[in-house]
C-alpha cells in the first residue's frame, strides 16, 4: 500500500514542495489527489533529505495546500509501446487523441532512455531520400544522422517538416521505414494541418504523431520529445524498423525548460536558460543513431525557430555543437517566393560524403555537389556586385553566373512543397543547369563524367 502525504508546504508556478517524505527518488512519478477527488500527475524534480520538489503536468491551479494528498508511485514516467502505435495520433504524454482504442502495450518503457554508448554506435553511411533537392543533392541526409532545421518565426518550417515526413524513404523496398512526429507548443491550426497532411496523403499509415498544443501545460512539453524518442527506440532497436524522428519546435521545449528552471529559482545561464541546457539537449539528440548488431536506425531532424533570426542564440548555438550539420531557412528567399526557402550556402551536412556515391546515390554525385555549390557561390557574389555596381558593369561570365544563381534558386531549390524528386531527377537537374556553362568552367567535375554526360544535357538545354 502506497503511503499518502498531506504535507504540501509550498506551491510556486508548476511546482509544489512536500515535506516529511521517505524514500522518494529523482524522476519518480507522483499522484496528487485534490479535495474534489480530481487526480493530477507529476514527477519528482529534486529530493533534499525529507523534502521533495514536484513538477505537475497539469499545472497547480486549484491545488489546496491543506486538503490535497500526495502519493509517490515508486516508478518513473513509462510509456506503453506496441507496433499498433503506427497510424495513430497521441497527445504530448502519449494518450490517444484520434478517437481510436487504447493501445494494448507489448511492454512499458521508461521515457528517460539513455544516450547511445559511443562504443556501440555504428557509423552512419546510408542515404535517406527526402525528395527535396536542396537536401538530397547538397546537404544529404544519412541514416542515423542528426540534422536540424534552423528557421525563424513565420518561416514555413512546418510545411518543410511535413514534406520530409511524407516523402522520406530509404531506397530499397525490403526496408521497413516509419516516421515519428513530435510537435511541441504548436497551435490548434498547426496540429490540424499536420493531422490532415498525414491523413490525406496516406503517410499516417507509417507514422506516429505526438501533438502537444500551445494551450497544454508547458510541463508536458518536456516529456513530449522523450516519449517520441522512446517510441522510436522500441520500433528501431526491437522491431528492426528504420525510423525518422521529426521534433518541432525545439525552441518551445527549451522555453518550457527555462520556465521550470525559473520556478525552481535556479541560477540562470545565457538568456535566462538553465546552465544545463546543453546537457539536456544532448541527452535527447544522442538517443538517435545506429547500434552495432541492430538492423534498425533512428535519424533525427529537430526543427527550431531562432529567436530574432539569431544563430548565436543559445538554442541553435548549442544544437549546432551536438548535431551533424544544419539546414537554414532564409527569409530573403521566402520574400522572393522560393518554396521551400532553403539557403544552401550556410547549410551543411557533415555526413554528406558518407551517404553519396556508387551503390548509395550515383557515381557523379560528389562532383556535381562541388560544381553546383561553387557555381552558386560565384553567382551570389555576382548578385552582390550587381547591387553595388549595376548589372551593366558585370563581365559576360559574371552575367552567366548571375543567371545560374537565379535559375538555381527558382528551379532547383524552389521545387514547392508537393514535388517529390528522386535522387536521379535531382542530379539530372544539376547537369541541366550546369550545362549552360562552357566546359572550361566546369573544373570540379572529372573529365570522365564530362565526356559521358555533358553533351547530352547541353542538347537537352538547347532544346
């Protein structure tokens, strides 16, 4: 029989303090019964001798210090997992919200899983096709990679995240693939968008959605990514499924952490965020990857909005240290009508080279990446010169690069949110755009590939 305590001494924000307790442990689950017999749940954040600080998931509104009862349940927050979760929609704490039946769990797992041991990690080197040219061609996503989207307020990161979730697949029909989508602090309108997008395109059949809304308790937001990753670990490492986890918006998650930290009166770090923000983010991101001897994998795309578009803000700054690259969304490209507005210049996939080449994408992929990136970089320089000096002052070759940059943004990057390109279509598009240059300018493509393919694409371009 679990012992009940009536010794609540303080309520502050989402936290309450209980005294005179015995045997409570960090992260232990707690049940609070109000005088009206309403039950709420929380977890232990801190234990100091006979005192415990408890964080309530549903908030402390209506908690009566004298009339409420507290029970420590002797276990952490657990999630009942099953393959039946595929095709279902849950709230931020893993409860069904799609009018479907309760999940009959095959097992129950603590949501505070451990990061993958570096010694047990398998190096990521297998290509994932997202159908988005700016990612597949230039910032290639690899199985087991952590590749965040760095966005800004008002930019269409949700549209891009939904597109990747719909289109992503591993090449090879024999591979099982699924998407775990965790949304934190989103509006009701955004939640309905994600649900309808997954539903009408049929992507929901191979997806699990966890939706934490903006009007849900901020405390719930801290559990949502852990619940999503726990589901991913079960499907990947016990059911041999390749999992893509998309978490949006990590900025809302970090602000929930700051809210709890302020309630606990902790000494703040940069911009008021707790000093352990780096450690906390790492404990989430490092749960993604591949494990030696296991068939499944977890690939992670965290989406975050940079406050005031500031990439030195603690959230993108620390995320960049932990992850293997980043995809930037550009406000300038959005104003030009480029959809999706991916800025390929500052974007980077540190594992790109491991996921391209013969048997993965195509033998000319690396050459095309180098040449396309170099041509676009020179085209951007020509754009800047044209602004300062006027287009008439540019050389003929500079004008050629200026035209290339414009066509590259409109045709290559600006493919729209409902165009799903294969990797061959993306690489062929690179050839068509580069074929407008004289051969002497294509110094980063080997003579072998130029001999084999350049003339064919020059003819197509001329037509």
